[in-house]
C-alpha cells in the first residue's frame, strides 16, 4: 500500500509539472499541444497551396482575361473567378507582416473552428484581394500556432502583404481599434480596397476583438497571371 502511494505521488507530481510547463509556455508564447497540431495543418495547407499555384491559371481563366491588359480589371476578373471556386478550409494565399513578429502564414478560406486550426482564415462574406471591397482575415493569438499573437504590435504605416495565386497585394496600416465581438461592421465596405485583421483581445480572453485596418497600396500580377505576349 505504501509502495502504491509512493507511485501515485510521483505520477501526480509529474502530471502537475507537465501542466505547469504547458501553462508557462502558453503564457510565454503559445499553447504547445495545439501548436504541434497547427504546425502539421499549416504545413499541409502550404503543400496544397503550392499545387494550386503550380496549376494556376486554368485555361478558362486565361480565356476570361484574354485581351484585358489593365492590371486592375484583369485582377478583378481573376479574383471573382477564384472566389467562386473556394471551399471551407481550402488554402487561398499567404499573408506576411514583418512588424507582427515576422508573420508568414498560409491563409485558408473560412473562420470556423476547423479552418482556423490550419492558419489565419478569410471571412467568406468579405471580398478577396483584387475585388473592390473589404478583405477580412481572422487568426488565433494563443492556440494553433498563434499566427496573430502579436497583432497588437501593429502601428500606422506598417506593411502587410497578401500573396494570392493571381496577384500580390501590399497594404499599409491606417489604424487599429479594440471593439466588441458583436461589431461586425468592422468588415463593411468603405469605398476603397481595404484589409481588416481580427483577433481576440486581450490575450487568453475572447471579451474583445483587436482590429487592424489597412489600405491597399500596390497590386502586382503574378507572372502566371500576367498577359501573355
């Protein structure tokens, strides 16, 4: 009986230490267990996006843009066609924000639980880059790689790049704001192409949302989507 009690004590102490380490890592950076899962999902999404880009554009996309040399018009056509093909959880592009702790991540379609486990998620009810409205992207701050953990470090003028299969878009931060979770109007159209990033706030809480508003500065067609000849 005494031997069993000693074993039980060791097990409980070990379990307690594991919990303390997990909590410590979460407080210091991000939740470690879900981060491993998120890393696997992000890697798979990256591979899937590589395959998509390698086969883009489709012959139908080339036909739809034949003779269209204006960059804005060509991108708008491709963005609309690409949007029509998207499914929940599908990788759609990449986001890079050097001033957000060097963020580089694959963006997926959707903000449901499963999609956000893979990486930042595009709000399906908002436009894609290249369309004229607001592009909304959400991300975790403490779990599943915590891609937006340092969203609160963004400041006016910081650049955010979104790479889509058809074009690369560079946005400059206009402002940041903390809002109530019910403030869905943050992704409303405002009359110009805009990017809105969203994450829970403060850390370890979902009481608020930290929002980054950025305005489109430049658009560059990918070589694959550029006019031929």
